[in-house]
């Protein structure tokens, strides 16, 4: 099924759409290739066809002991009202297969799909994300403060920092399904895995007499450099102790941006919640610019059938 008239909107599903220097054709091709490698649910409607793509989230399913599926970019050419039946049949199918949790990240431009998920399928808005980028890294002129790469010896402390510096607006803390303690441990486990290799870099402060009570993790998209025309770096996660490392969020943004640029990144991108005004101010102060807005929505499925 071709993207049809929705091609421009589909490009916004790519995280690399944050950088307007990447061609729309490249973005669309990457999105469609990702969809073709995933499962899908296809239906005919009175006004046209609809194909909804989805992916099993193995790590989250295992961690939370709740089979979890992510809905991806949909392909459809039908009227809004006719999206109800395909969504309903998909929910029934996934529920029958044992799925308990559904979520989707939808760009703000796809207002029709946002309304379909909430109006036809009972999805709840969990989080609104702002995606920023810095694409003037030759050279990056942010100040230097002194940092080092985290080691496995740092893991217990960084887990503690991740737990103590709870963000009530991130995807897991904002979702009423997850108790705070469960969301805390998830993010603590995430930073532990970052140090153990999930991230390419985890930087912490390196100054005499200052405890390393903050961190920032980053990754490089080396495998897509040729296709995108440049190497992208991504800031994955951060936490800063207000008690002992106040002011180090801005310092670690600068330090990690330098580190990613030194590894070859020509664009660095990052996201946060729309509620994070102080974080956004820091990024903009260091030259980051808004490139994309998305919404996270979620839906529970009953083992005994779909309940809307």
C-alpha cells in the first residue's frame, strides 16, 4: 500500500525529521522500510483502505510483565469515521493474542490519527514531547566544564540519582498504570544498561571534590550516516542531583554535545516533555532549536476482550 496523500505527514514519524537538512524522500523511505519489517493489520472500509503497523516491544514486555505493543505510522486513504472499524478489529486481535498494553508516538502534524486513537479507540494522552536539534557542530562552541565517561563502578550511584530525581511528566511516571516506584526502577535500569553498552557514551562530572551525581547518555547513528548524508547523535537520558550537582544539566549538555561532535556527529538531537521549561531554556541557550513535536498515547487491553 502506497503512502498516497499522507506522504508528507509520514515523514514526520522519523526521528530524523528534526533536521530539515534531510530530504523528505529519504525520511519517507526510511519510515516505509521500517513499517515493512513490522507486523500489520489491514482492512477495507467503505471509503478506502487502512493498514495499521505495529511492533512487539520485547524488553518492556519482559520488564513490566505486561505484553506491550507499539503502534507505528498508519497507512490509510479513507474517511475519518471509517477508521473506527479497523482500529476496533485491531484491538480485538491484539487482545486475543495476549497484548495488555498499547502505546503510540504520533507527530503533531497527524491530527487525524491523533483524533482517531483517542476518539475511536480509547487511547489516553500521556506525554507531549519537544524534539530539539543542534546542527551547527563544526565546531560546537559550547563551553567546557570537565567530564569523564561513566564506568560500571558508577552504576549504583547513577541508579540512585535516576530514582531520586523523579520526573513526574516522563512517559512512565505520567502514566497512571505504573506506580512511581516501578517507573523509578525502570529508569534506573535504563541508565544501568546505558553504562553497560546500550549507549555509546555516558558522561558524568569530573571535577576535584565534586561527586558524580549526574549523568547524560548519548548514542551515535553510524549505520545511517551514508543514507542521511550526515552522522546523527542522540541524547538519550539525563538526571542531575539538585543537592550536590546543581547547574550540571547545562554543563553536561555542553560536554556531551562536544563528545558526540568529536565522534563525528554533525547533528545532535534530543527530546523532553513540553512541561520542561528550564531544560528547553538550557538547550536554546546552547544553540539547540525546536525541530519536531510528538504526542505519546497509551491504551490498556483487557484479557477478557476490548473494553472502550
